[in-house]
C-alpha cells in the first residue's frame, strides 16, 4: 500500500507540470500578440 500512492501521484504531477508549461507558453504568446498589436496601433495613430 505504500508504493501504490507514490505511483498514482507521479503521473498527476507530470500532467500538472505539462499543463503549467502549456499555460505559460500560451500566456507569453498572448502577451507578445497584445504588445505587437498595441505597438501597431500606436504606429498607426502616429
């Protein structure tokens, strides 16, 4: 019974790490797009 919870927890932590990485990449991509759009809007206004 001691080894069972350990094997069960490992995949959950692995998937959590993958989800965190995917969310981080998505947030960085969206921030870059927003910054690029803001710069384009400022250049268009100028």
